[in-house]
C-alpha cells in the first residue's frame, strides 16, 4: 500500500508538472501555425477532404440511380417486346401497357434524379477544384511565409549572436582589465612596500654610516690629541736623551721613554686602522 501511494503520488506530481509544459508547447505550436499560415493549410486540406467525400457520395448515388435507370429501361424494352408480340384484343395487352406506363414513370423519375445528381456532381467537382486551388495557394503562401520567417529568424539569430558575443567579449575584457588592474595595483603596492623597505634600510645604513663617521672622527681627534701628547713627550724625551746620549751609546740600549712612546703609537695606530676597516 505504501509503495502504491508513493508510485501514484509521483505519477500525479509528474502529471502536474507535465500539464503546464504540454499547454505551453501547444500555445507555441498554435502561435507558430498562425504566424506561418500552417493552420490555414490544414483547414484547406480538411475542406478538400470534406468536398472530396461529398463528391464521392454524389457519384455513388448517381451510379446507383443510373443502374436503376438501366434496369428500368431493360424492363421497358422487355415489356415493349412482349407488347409487340401480343394482339391488341388480348387481355394481356392492357396489363403489359399498364406495366409499361409504370415503368415509363419510373424511368422519368430516375432520369430526373440522374440529372439532379449529375448537376450536384458537377457542383461538387467545382467545389473540389476550388478547394484544391485554395489548398495549393495556402501551401504556396505557407512556403513563402516559412521562407520569409526563416530569413528573418536567421538575421535575428545572427544579430542576437553578434550582440551576445559582443557582450561576452566586453564582459570578458572587463574582467581581464579588472584582473590586470588589480594585479598591477598589487604589484605597485608590493613595489611600494619594497621601495619603502629599501629606503628604510638605506636610511638605517646611512644613519649607521654617519654614526660610524662620527665615531671615526672622534677616534681621529683622540688619536691626534694622543699624537700631540706623544710628540710633546717625544720632544721632551729627545731633549733629555741629548744629555745622556754618550751613556746610551756606550751601553747600546734605548731609553725607556722612547720604548713606551713607540708602543703607545703602535696601539693608537691599530685602533685607527680597526675603526677605518669597520667603517669600510
């Protein structure tokens, strides 16, 4: 039971979905037939079939009447042959004459019916001719309309295709431009950040170089000051060494002041060279 309920429920829901689709397809078909004239072609073909059936019916009635007329005429012929062989005084003559009279009346009725049926047949044939002509004209009109609508549809489709492709290309180019612009903005931002980082690094290096230059200048001033002091000290040592030059020559040794001055000078020179090497 549950399975049946599910099956029929699905079927009903499918029917509810199919009915609107069927109605929409029917509307589209009717609209197409009206625009192209196909409905008129169908109507003219139906009219041809109707007239054709009527013509065949009248022809069948005419054929039957002609057969009946032929039978009556055969009976009249036989009756006249019998009358020719019967004497006027014979009692059969009156009977055969009555029969001939009735047959002549039937012949007249059937002949009138044949004339009426022949006239109706001709009329129905003319109707059939007119219906066939109308059907051919509607078919030619349908062919022309179909041709025109095909041309219009082709041109419209081509225009829609061109417009659609133009819109798609415009949209795609817009997206590409936006992507390129975004990428270029990102690159500019990255380059700006890199430039700022490089400028910051250069400023730091510049500040460090300036600091080192100041340190070197201070060291040079200090070395100059020390050299001045040592030159003064060396001058004093030189003056003192002039008095004891004979003793120093005799002993073959340098005085302690000279040795100390040389050592101090070497230390100061090493400090200066180390500062210069660090700055470079």
